[in-house]
C-alpha cells in the first residue's frame, strides 16, 4: 500500500490545519522548522530587512503569532515606521513554504511583565545590551549584555494573509485571507 504522506495538502481545510499544526509545533519543539522563521520588515528608508527570530506563540483561533525582541533593535524602528511584517518558514521535510503577512503591535512594560517574569535568566540576556543592538563597535566584543525588563518587547503579529506552497509530486499553492474568514483559495504554483 502506497500511502501519501502529504495527503493533507490535497484540500484547503486540511492544508490550513497542517500549517497551524506546524506553527504550534514550532513554539514547542526547538528542532521544528517553524521554530526559527525569517521575519521581514521595511526600514524607514524603504529597504527590506530580514532576520531570523524565535516563534514564541501561535494562536490559531485568533490567527496570531508572537515573537520576543529587544526594544532597541532595528526591527522596532522599522515597525514603528510601518507596522506590518512578513514571516517566512521553509519546512524541508514537508516540502512546504509558508509566507505569512501580518499587522504588528509592539507590546512592552506592564503588558508583558508576566512573560518577562517567566523567562529564565539565560534567556533574559537577549534583552538589553550596552550599546544598543546594531550600534557600531570598535571591536567585535565591545559590548555588554545587561538584561533589563524595560528592553523587553513582544511583537504581536495579527495575520492578514497566508500564502502556502507545497512542492509535492504535484505542486499546490493556496492563499488564505483574514478578510475572507480564512476559507482559502487555490492559486497557480
């Protein structure tokens, strides 16, 4: 019996469910492809900016994702100028590309204090440095890590559109939109 391991890609509903299953797995499993997606923003100068981030939450019901960052990082300035982002995940084993587009809110202070309180000390080192992330240095190690709750921010991504490409024996591409209630439609790959 030759069972298709990617049968979930055959229907719009099962494909969307598989996307969310893989995103949720990325939050829990450090080895999952969705754990380290690429987040793209646009700088104030209109230039594309990409960086690898860690996916911290995926809520299918609300169609939202969360990422943590340093409040002084370049992506914060980008998002203040234009509060939209794209996220890209390539899942090699599933032959699956996810391109997710979102409106982004920057959460800080009391809104995220409960999250900061749960972060292990080692993780807190990523939020706060002197000088700030991206500053020019005279030497590669001329900076100091100084974790500060005031430097901790959560990016709350409210998904607006998902463009999904499955590169199986027969390529399939689907687009899902918040405005359409996530019903989905097939597109040419």
